[in-house]
C-alpha cells in the first residue's frame, strides 16, 4: 500500500482585501524562510455521484512541487488532521493506482473513479523555523483556479478562482496553529467555510448530493440507543474495510466483531425495531460474519497450535510435524485472506452495507422505541441476561462430550449478546452497565477459550489423517489433541464458579 502520513493543517480565507500577516515573534519560532513558489496542477477523482467528497475524502493526481504524486486524504477523529496516503505519479493519468482504489472501495462500491475537478495553484510558501533551523510549520498563500470536469447537463465547466492561506504543521505543536491563526485574524482572515479546495470547487454540485445519515444527537429513548449503537458498528465496518484489505493485524477479527455487534443489536431490540425489516438485514450481517470468520478461525487455530506445540516433549516434535503445521498455517491464511478480499470487492458485500445504511436512513421504529432510554435499556439488559442464564444452566447440565460442547458454544453466543446489549446501554446507564460488560467479557472469554479448543481438535484430527496418509506418525497429533482435551476439561471445571461471579444482572 502507499506511504501513509498524518497531515495537520488549517485553511483561511478573507471576505475582501487583506494585508500580509505579521508572523514575527511567534512562540517557539526563531526565524522564517521564504521558499521558491510552486506551480501545482492537480486532477481530483471521484465517482460520478461524488461518493468520496460526501465522506470528506479527496483523491488527486498532482504534478509540480516537491511532493508530486497521487494523494488520498482520509478524515480522522483528530481536529484539523487527516491521513494522507501517497503513491508515485506513474504513467497513467486517468487510472487510479489499485492500492488507493482499494482504500476507498468501501465507498465507491464498484462505481468507476473519474476526473471531476482540475485545480491549478500558484503557491507562495514560507517556513517557520525553530532555533536549530528546522521547520515547525509551512504557511502557504494559494492562488487557485478550479474547473469542473466531466460536467453533465446543467453543470457548466466554468472556471472559478480564489485565494486562501493554508497553515500546515511540519514539526511544531498544535499551539503554534492557534498563534498563527490569531495573526491571520488580525489582518481579516478567517477559517475557510469549505473543508477542502475540492469542496469549494464543487460548490452547489456537492451540496445537492445526499449526505450519510448521522446518529441521534442525543439518546432520549431506547430507540435512540439502538440506532446510535448500529451507527457505531457501521462506522467500524467501513473504517476497518481498508485495513482488512491491507491484511492489518487483528483487522478481520475487529470487523467480524462489528458485524456481530450490529446483528446482535437487531435481535436485542426486537421490541423497538420492526423484524420484517431487521430480520433480512440480520441474515446479511450473519453472512458477512461467517465470511470473516473463516479467516479469523484460521488465525486462532494457528496460534493455539504454536502454544500446544511448545508444551510437547521436544522428542515428539519431528520435522514432518513442523512442516505440516507451518504449511497448513501459511496456506490457509493466504487463501483465507484472498477469499475475504474477493468478497469485499463483490456486490453481495456492498448490498449488506447498503441494507444497513437504508435501515438507518429510515429506521423501522415500533411503538416500544419511544420508551425512555433508561428503563427501556434496563429491561433489554435484564432480558438478555435471563436468556444467557438459561443457556449456561443447560450447558452445565449437559453430558460431557459433543452435547456439552455444542451447549457451551450456544452459551458463548448468548454471553456476547448480553455484553453487546450492555455496551449499547452504557452511554445511558453508566457504571452499572460498565460492570456488567466486564462480567460478560470475562465469561465470554472463558467460553471462547473452550470453543477454540474444540476447533483446534478438529484441525488436529484432519492433520493427523493427512500425516497417516503420507506415511508419517500420528502419535504427536494425538498428544496435541490430548493437551487440548485437558484444557477444555479445565475450563469446564472452572465454569460453575465463573458463572456464579457473572450471574449478577443490573
């Protein structure tokens, strides 16, 4: 993937004529240095319906200056800060580099990226320097000319021009931005109304595009709480999408958890959300979780096998065993990741995202959604806890073996649902919900350890069969399976006390 950097900057404009600001005597600034002017020529890419711009994302190919290349700018939660992903210019002028296209695929969803705006910029620059002569910030005075490209009927490709100041941190602290801003204000400059040059160039064309639905500004009802939690999970899935494509550590797991949390919320809030609408969405989220689960389960099993292997008598660990475990890990992980990336590029996945977005844009609220948040959420948490109690008691009563394994797996899923319900309730219920989340997490992790052991034994059995077919000894595989059985038995013995500690509803 392209080089990633953090960019912290502010943009300023004036309503009329202004004088050049006095930038002497700024804190921590020992000197300043004028740089050679730069002639910048950038073409911005987006879908025809401006999906990137509506999410405050810009993608451009720029020539001129000392950072010519492809630049993808992504919003962050930090004030005035974006993540910039850079790629070399290359030869293609109208084809976005595949790495950058993958970064925004969750937004473009198969739609073609086309040139939408061309910006030419005469930039006058000055560096503010520290005592060692190192740059703290760059002050740019930009003279911009913009032209819409590919304009359809009613969108005349008329050039517009403006000037603006841009202040970007290089090595300085955010406090320097505040000091510079005061100097700019003294000469009549104020923060730009447009978040970017692209947004200003698009003007009315951008304001006419539908913007993403926002979560409730305040949680007053249980319906608000349900929608806020669903919004949070959708944002997580979208944010994690490019990380999964880049194979970032733990990204598959976190995206799977977000999908599960969303699906769990649809089940928990059945009294507040119409099941005729939510059940089909839940089916789609289940599909997404299962797709991501294939890759995640392989990671878990590989890690467990490494731990169990270290516990074996070294004389039982031969070369064929190590080779088979390593090959199984690398092959399965590579194939699993490739399969996930293929799914994330497909229409089915995009339909899942659109289904959740449609639900949030037009929430199917029932009468129960109007219940005040606190009592409604308390009822939901207690309901899911009672459900968990039934599952755990059934598992504890089951005979050891397959029946208990299946019952414990169902109890684990119920513990997750109880935890996620408490998460949705926490903004309203506060400390009691936080404590309930902690109890549910401890129980879930214990039950998860048991399920991981069950999965690991299945893989060990398959590997043993392959080894025997190849003329290798099955003995070390039997020893690995026995270690996992010991671990599962230990967890089952700990479970009654663990449940006693967790069985404390709000």
